[in-house]
C-alpha cells in the first residue's frame, strides 16, 4: 500500500511539472517571432512573386519599400499585419496583384490600419491593388485584367481571395498604358468568400474602387478626392455594399460619386449587374461630371438610404433596360437630395428623356445616409485619415 501511495505522489509531481512547462510555453507563444521569407527578406526592395505553397508574413515594425510589382500566385499568400506601411517608389511598376487562387490578408485595426502609400504625395504616383478571382462575370469565360494581364472569372460565387480590413490606399492610379490608369482597388471577379471591410481610397488619379463582375460584399467604404468615379461597377457585379461615403476633391473636380454599368457592349449580358447598396452619402462639388449616382448600359441595383449633396443631378438612370427596371418600381428608397438641382432623371438608350412614375423612388427628409447625414460618419474617422 505504501509503495502504491508513493507511486501516486511521484506521478502527481510529474503531471504538475508538465503543466508548468506547458503553461510556460503558452506564455512564450504570446510573443510572436516573424521569420522573413521570400520577398520579405529585404524590406527596402520589396517586390517579386509569392509562389504556390509559400506564405509571406510582414513585420509591422518595418516599412516596406515597394520597388516593383508583387504577384501572389495561385496557392501563395501574403499576410500584412495591422500597422504595416508599404511605400511605393516605382510609379506604374509598383503594384500588388493577387492572381486567381492567391490570397492577400491585409488586416489592420481602427487604431493601426494597413497603409499603402507612395514616396511622392501626388495622385497617380504608383499603381494600386488588383485582385483577380474565380466568381462569375458577364464577359465570357476567358478574361485577362488590363492591370497585370491576369486571368479572372469562373463559376465560384464563394471564391476566397483573402481579407482586407482597415486598409488605406493613397495616391494610386498611375498610367500603365496611354490613357489607361490603375484604380486604387480593382476587384476582378472576386467572390463573396473574400472579406472587404473598412477600406479608404484617397487622392487617386482614376476610380477609387471598381468591381468587374463577381459576388463580393463590401462594407464601410471611403472614397475621397479621386479624379474619376469614387465607386463603380461593371460586367455583372451582384454583391452588396453597406456604408459608402464619397467626397470630391477640394476644388470640386471629379466624376460620378457612384457609376454602375452592366456591360457596355451588351446591355443584357448575364449575369446582370444588380448589387444591393444601402447607407450612402455622396458629396459633390462645383465642376466636373454632375451626377451623384449614374446607372447605365443595362445595370440594375437596389438603393436604400442615400444622400446626395451639392450635385447638379442626384440619380441618373440611362438605357432602356435600366429605365424599365427602375421606373415605377420603388427600387430607390429613403433618399435625401440636399442642394441637388435635379433629383432623379430617366433616359432611354437613344437619349430621350422619360417621364418619371411617382413610385420610382421615395424620399426621407432625415435619411442618415452613411451614418451622419452630410457629415463624416463616425465609423470612418481615424483609420481612414479623416477626422
């Protein structure tokens, strides 16, 4: 009996010691060590490919100088922690491309966003972010992005290209060919398995964010002082967008707040662009294109809780298909037109003005839009660069 009792005591001591060792190990795990691999080994010359099977994790205590393009290949992964800064120096040669099957995880926080910027604080001084997925588009089965010449499109609604949260993109939009420029963020056939939340695109020389088909859902989008459209889609985007705040440049120049297209070559192409958009504030200016929201070339949409402020035209619906879909069908609800000369207009494909049926849209005098009327929404302050 005494021998057995001694064995129990010894066993208990061994188990107790094991717990202590495990506990120590867990404490040590709270201090992560990031080992640089691949293109992350030289932060001052950050460029190149991330091949299949490789995960490159950046160190948030370092600044990465983007001296060329980065291509995340099928099966490759780039992880960018909160607070990381990537500074581009090579003009149109500086961009990040996520190819089909590749994944980008750029996940900041409200206090520490991930920042993509330029060494020159000038619009169009570098490329931008380009993501190519496998979700459906209405331009056929063989597509290549002009930006990076990468294939996109497919049949996977739930395709996952990674996660972007609390990301700020500045001074993008470099010209990569005569008359053709990068957007701040280009989403080609991106699926709804991809997370896109709290994204700010500032001071670009083309569109802020553009969707080329796909099913991706986005939320908390800021697009400010971009030279072209703040937020646009084409080629069959059928996702959702919640909380959109756009504002023109300080001098009032720029194009549309939001522009929606189905397919410029085939207005009835399928799948038809038909996103659901809600909680929107579009702030205009004195010159440039005069439309806060322009839907044309057969695009559908459902619009709820929208504010247009300081525009000549609030909502312009163009093309026979779009007019037939919207006119009299209450697809636009809870709209507030502040300092907007023409609230809603309809035009046929031939450019003829169409009479508006009174059930085409509803108004709401206290619509909150993106959350704070015509003012900057609370969710957009701090991380986006707005105060």
